[in-house]
C-alpha cells in the first residue's frame, strides 16, 4: 500500500481536492535520488541544510486544516523542497497564487526547480522568493491562507496582519500545530493540535 492509500485509510486525508492534488503531485519529484526508494514511507526525509520534506500524514493534516480553495492567494512559509507549494498550486489553480518563501538560497532554487516540473512557475501560479519567512511577505499581502512548514516559538503578529479577515493560518508552534482563524481585524480564534515534531523555522 502506498502512502496515499495509507493516509486516506488512517483518516488523515479526506477532502477530494486535496486527495486529487496528492495523487497528481508525485512526492518522488521533490527528493534526491538517494531517497526516492523511501518516498512511499510515511516519514520525513532529508533535503539538505538540516531541513526535511515533511511526513505525508502531517502535510495531509495541515492541508485539511488549511482547506485551500481554487482561486485563493496562499503564502507558503518554509517552502523547502517545494512539495507543499506544488500541492497548493494544484489546488488554487490558474486563478490562484502561491507565494513560496524559503530563507536558504540553495533550497529556494531546489524548490523552484521541482515546482517548475509541473508548469506552475511558467503559468505564474507559484512564485519563489528567498526571504525570512518569520516576517511574512508584505508585498503580496493580504493572503487568504498562510501555511507554515517549520516550527516557531510563537506566531509572529506580522503573519496575522498579512491575513485577510476570514482567512486562516496553519503553523507549527513548539510541538503543536495551530489553526488560527481571523474573525475580524484584531479578533482571532485558535485551535491547538498537540503531538507533532518539526524542524525549527530559520530566521535572520
């Protein structure tokens, strides 16, 4: 059984559009040759620079929390290998935008190259920027959704400011994944999902 069937069976992956993205965007396109034989395992794999491509069940859980939709503009912080960027790009489609931030220049290039395999760069759905994700990216704000793939100690206020009212942030904080809803300009609701482990978010 491949990881997609496994994470569907285990209840991590439920939404049709997210399932379709997982089936279309091949995880092996985002890892180096030495790890291609391990892509069907439900575990994080190294991508260099002490960073990883996240465990499939965790990516599925975060996307299920985020609920990305066609036509949305999404900020993808800590884009790394580009796997989440490609999954999000597949879901938002040609009317949507994904801004991928990666602080490590070599990983920014790797992610961009990987996502380009699917035509998302050429179609201007996905844009990669080498930047400190802890500051968000004001130039393209506000965002419908923000996805973060590395752990911070607290959610920076600037992410909340760059989010549209009605929008959502899904981010690892410590050993939890937080889902934050922006109900009004200064009113937020948080859900806490404990029991996860992430590499730390690198900031300048």
